C-alpha cells in the first residue's frame, strides 16, 4: 500500500508528459503551415515560374483553396479570415525589362523596403486608388503580390516573406 501514492505520481507524471508532447506537436503543425498545396504538381509545372505558397499569414487568415484560378499565366488565389476579409494573392513570372522601383513610385504611397530583413526583395505600400495595402515579393523567378484592406504589420511582412515555400 505504501507504493500506491508513488505509482499514482508516476502515472500522472507520464500522462502530463504525453499531454505536453501532444500539445507541442499540434503547435508545430499549426505554426509550420499547411501540408496541402495551393496548386497541383501538374498546374505548377505548366506555369513559367516557381510557385510559392505562404506558410505564414496574418493572425486569423487561412488560404482559400477553392479560390485558385490560373489566367493568362498568372496564379490567383486568396486568404480569408472569419470576418470575410481577404488577402488577394497573385503570382506571375517576373517581367523582363520591368522597372519595379518606377512601378512602386507611380502606384504606391508610404513605401517601405524589407529586403534586408527577408530572403527576397520585399516592398510594401498603400495603393491609394484601392484603399488597400500591397505587399510585393520578388524571388529569382516569381513576382508575388498580396493586397489587403486590413494591411500588413512589419512582423507579418517578414513572416510572410520568410515563410514562402516553393512548390
């Protein structure tokens, strides 16, 4: 009978460790993003650029896998939050002889550059005509544009750029 409290402690301790391991595994799965791909392998191979999927999105947003379309070589999809707000996302081949800086100067206000904090050239700014914030990411072959009415915090910008996964 003297061993009963000790056995009870060992059983409760093992149960707590298993519960903690399950919570940590669940957190890792959520933090490292979805395993589902936004496009099929066949679709990705038909595009003339590397397709990237954001594994990090602002809090409350999730990829809308039903929104995916490909038009004239441009991949279009969105992320939604519970309130129905969207982040519109496009991906296309980087245009040849395109002056990105002139484009940003002409179409954006409040321009911020994040390229020293991310693995890609990343610029944000406000699109005054649309009242949306734009996030532009240039990889070696792909131009990714995200726009949102809610905007992107600096933490979100860096998280999105660092969390882009090539498919």
